């Protein structure tokens, strides 16, 4: 695990730190400079460590989980739940007469050129951001950690490594650079809550990396585009709050299950 986290950080930071050190800034809706290549760090690290430890068999298993789509329609609904949270935010804004951002703003994502359209940008985010991160975080690190720790403990350890991975990006991404000091704590807490939801989704879909990739990508479409942060940032706040609420409910039931000696809520059924 130390080798995995070290490689994931090193590979990603090798792209991010030189850009940040030369005072480059990644903006939403601009294709250069971009941080997108750095998002492949967790994926590359996962295949390197897997190849060194379990060889071709392990690599084939990882690839199989990256394409595991037979998870049942209910779990696909859960994988797509960030779109539902976005719908709640938009309906709430419409109900109170708040200004709803134009559709094109949902296609303005950090490091991606404007004008590609929402569908293309969403697919890019799922492919690059989703597979780049989740193949490593959930595809490799989570199963390995769960061999030694409970699902909740493994999730918290993983979220710490995931948070550290993000650190250099606060010196590169314009959207991150706007965070105040208290918001950094909110960001880390939200990351941990997202990790809880992703652990639950991953374990209950038979280890489908594809399912968590879709959730991660759609969350970023709903909560990390220019539309989400426009104006008061209402959309981002609503989507974040609903994910946190979902995670807290899962943690409450997980703690209750441990106290009663019943099966874990987060573990595979």
C-alpha cells in the first residue's frame, strides 16, 4: 500500500507540480494548461503495483472489474444518483425563482476546452477523471485495505491518501484556489463522505470499478463545473450536502451494525 500511494502521488504530481511552480493556472473551460494527464496517476500506479504483485492474472482481474456492468438496474440508479441530486438542486432553484445557469456552463470543466458540449465533456470526465482515479482508489487500494481493515476503517485510510493526492492541485486549479482555509476542511470532509458512498457502491456491485467511475464522473459534472459554482454556488452546495447526508446515514447504520454484531452495511453482501 505504501508503494501504491507513493506511486500514485509521484506520477500525478510529476505533472501538476511543474505547472504550479511556473505559476500556471488551470481554468474552467480552457484546454491549456490542463491537469487532466495527472488524473491517470492512480490508474497507472494500480497497474504497476498489481503487475509486480499478482502479475498478469491480477491485471486481467482489474481490467474485468473496470468493465463490470452487470450490477442490476437499482445499482445503476445509485451510480447515476449525482444526476438526481443535480435535479433536486435545479428544482429547488426554480421553485424559489433563483437564476438557473445556462446548459453550456455544465460543459465548462477545469482543463477542458469550452464548446465541446455537455455530453462530450461528461464522457471526457467519466473516461479521464473517473477511470483515471477510480481504477486506483477503488479498483486497487480499497480491496487491498479491506483485506486488513473493516470497510469503514479502510475507507477513512483511503480518503486520507486521496486528500493528500489533491494537495498540489490547490496551487494549480483556479476553482480550488478560491477555497478559504475553512473550506479546505469542508473539502476534506466531503471527500471522506464521498469515499463512504463509493465503498458502499463498489462492494455491493461485486467490485464494479465501472459503477464507481460513473458515480465519480457524474458527481463532477453535477458539482464541479462552472454551472455548479456560478453565483452563490447553490448547485455545488446542494449536491455536496446530499452526498454528505447519504454518507452519514450509511455510517450510522454501519456503526449500529458493528455494535449489534450484525453484518456490515458497507461490506459486500
